[in-house]
């Protein structure tokens, strides 16, 4: 009997460690679940290894569901900059104003907003988990009003980016805002963030690219203007 009790205790501890380790790896660290696991596994009828195995599987599924519960997140900006065809070899990573402009139907200044990918650590593994996403921009200088379109770029944008070495964006998914005066604008970025999650959920940076149409020329506050810089927020559903 004493040997059986020692074996059962060993099995309980092993399952606690395994379930908790899986939870940390896949669903971000939430240590308060540790006590819940231990409480469940201390129930007196859990005496056989097969039952322990079922319990571990069940607990992991519960923890996975908890990790994917509804929440709101603010994306972490890595770089915001723009490139200029008239200054094709120059970079503007420290600019206080980010310019998006077009001329004769073609963009000549393009804004790049690069974000760190933390979807996996936030429990976001499927695009369907994203219920909404909003990109907030502060227009500080409107030389010519018009449409500003946001696209997704799969990859990071460097502070040293120039017109000559700019990356191509994905034109398949987009969102836009009609900018007619200075002020704050909110773009529905849900489809863009869903696409970013679909492409990669951890470790792969992504960028949002702002392109002007119809001769528009608009300057947006950069992160150098800390209170007015671009902001990307997204929410998940249960």
C-alpha cells in the first residue's frame, strides 16, 4: 500500500509538471493555473495511470481554451519610417512626420510601420481569433486631401529603409481612410491583422504600409511624437 501511494504521488507530480510545462510553452505563462491543476489531481479517486493521462489531456485542453479567451492587445511598434522617391537613397527613420503622397497616379512617398509579432505569446494561433483591429493615425499636415490605403507587408522594415531598397507589400488585403483635414483617423485593420496571423504567429515581424492615392499628400505624426504616434490595437473573441 505504501509503495502504491508513493507511485501515485510520483505520477501526480509528473503530470502537474508536464501539463504546466505545456501550458507555459503554448499559452504564455499564467502561474495561477498551477494550483488548480494540483487541486484537481489530489482528488482521491485518481489512482491509476490511465486516469492520470486522461486528466492531463483534459487539463491541457482547459488551459488552452483559457489562453485563447477574449482580450485586447496593443501591438509593439518596432520601426516607423517613410521612403521618398525624390530622395531615393535617403532614410527617414527618425522623422517626426511620416509622409504618404502620390503624384500623377503613382505613390512617391510611402509610410512603413513595422511591428513585433507577439501573437503566439498572446494565445493567438488562428486568424479567426481576431475579432477586430484598429490602426490609429494622427494627421498633422494635410497638403492635399485624399485616400490613404493600408496594406500588409510580411516582414520587418528597417530604420535605414530607402526608396531604392523598399520592400513590396501585399496588395490583396487593404483598408483605407479618407483624409480631408488634420486630426485623428482610425482604420479598420481587422483583415490585415487576420492575414498577418494566418502567415505567422510567432517571431515573424510584419509591417503595415500606407500608400496615398488620387494625388493625396498627408503627413502623419511618428512615434517621435510619443503621444500622437501610430497605434495598432486588436481584440480577440472567445
